[in-house]
C-alpha cells in the first residue's frame, strides 16, 4: 500500500515518510518518536507488546526475522484466533521474575547484515533458513519449532519454561520434535539451557503463574507435580480441578489470581478447600504477592515444605480420593 497522508499506518518508518514526502507530517504535533527513525501517533502506549513489536520491526531488511517472545506472541495470537479469541496470556515481552520488566524484541539476522540493535531491539547473529521462518500478521517471524528452540536457549529459565508450557497447552509443540532439534545442534549457544527448559516443561499448564509456581515447587526438591488434575472421592464424585498435585501425598498447590479476589469467589474457594481437606487433601495457596520477590518466593517454599509434612501425615491414613491427570487440549 502506498504511504499517503490519508491512510498512514500506526507505526511509520522515517525512510518511508521521506520517500513519500511526508516528513513534516510525522514530525508534526500528531506523531511522536518511538525509536530512532520510527514514529507513532501521539498517545500511543509504547509499553504495549504489540506496539513494541511493530516499532522493532519497522524498516527491517528482508533477511531479518523476528524471534523470541515477539515471534511467540504472534504464534500465540494465530492459535488464539483459531480458538475463537482465546486470550493472549503468556508472551507479553516481560521477564519471568514477576516484576514485569520489559525485554527487547529479538531480531535474527545473518552475520553480514548491516543492522544495529537499537532501542528495544536485541540482535542475534543467526541465519534462519526458509523452512524455519514464516509470516504472521504481515511480519516475518521464526517458525514454531525454531521459536520454541530460541526461547528455550536464550530466555531466562522461568520465561523459557512458561513459553514451552504455553506452546504445549496450545498444541503447537511436540516435545520430541524440540528434543531432536536440540540434539541436532549441540554447538549452538544455550543448548544446555534449552535441554533443561524442555525437561522442566509440562502438559496441562494453563497460565504462566502456574509455570512459576511449579518451578518453585520443584526447586524445593519435591517431585514434579501433575498440572490441573481432577480429584474425585472414592464414589466417583467430582471434588475439584487443582493447579498442582503430588499424586502420592495428596498435596495441592493453588494459585489465586485476580479472578479469585471477589467475596463470592473467595467463599467458593473456601468451600472447595474444605471439601478437599475432608477427603485427606492438603492445600497450600499462593497469590501474586507470594511471587513478587525472591524473599517472598522463599517464604512460600518454606510453607510448601511445612504443608508436605502435614500431607505425609495424612497419607498414612487410608486414601479417600483418586486423581486423574489432565493433558493439554
């Protein structure tokens, strides 16, 4: 589409504006600078992940593709569209600390490409062959498997595991395929981290907070829990679907997000917990506050270990429940 004043895109590369003779328009009061050589309408939220992706992608050479969380977000959106608008929950361009610190957009470029990282960009000198790239939302991105591989090897552990969990939950990733890619590239940067992230990922995870909680759980030395398992009493009556479950001890970990903050929801959660405890299940809960700092996370882990002690006592009694693992759909 030809650039003209009547139909300006939301993100404008200065070189395009110059070729169209619209420098005065983008440098006027209606636009503001988003990055070097990139302009957006005044009032645009520059922290919005989609805006950050569009700004980073402005004016890229054809040999460069978006990777990392940006590519993952576009793949997540495509999957969400196929599921009739399922929410984007994982790839928001922040790190895995729970503090929401923004991460730069990854640009994969061949070694000789003339490109500098710039604001909000991270440059990775890496060739992406045609069979490992695609186009989503009009932008060139790494394909699904390459995106998962790069996330697993380049992101921090929590972000990497949460990303792989999300791809598995959406049915976008077969772990064996990623394992083969990792095995086939033993000298690539971060391959050991990728292998570790894959081993920690799981099916059935429904939010990044569940991923964080599961990692904290396993970091205490407890066995990997089941995710979103269904618990029934011995008569077969459904009792609850829980976030994390040790199927041997009957120890449950639950994350209470904003959805659980209303009085009605808290009342329902209390009743649900009572029903679980009546059949011998031990429950420990977590909120965003428990994940907000290293000290709070350690405190939650101490509570978890104390709950394990209580669960071991309950496990000595005859079992009054049974559980069924839930796999991603």
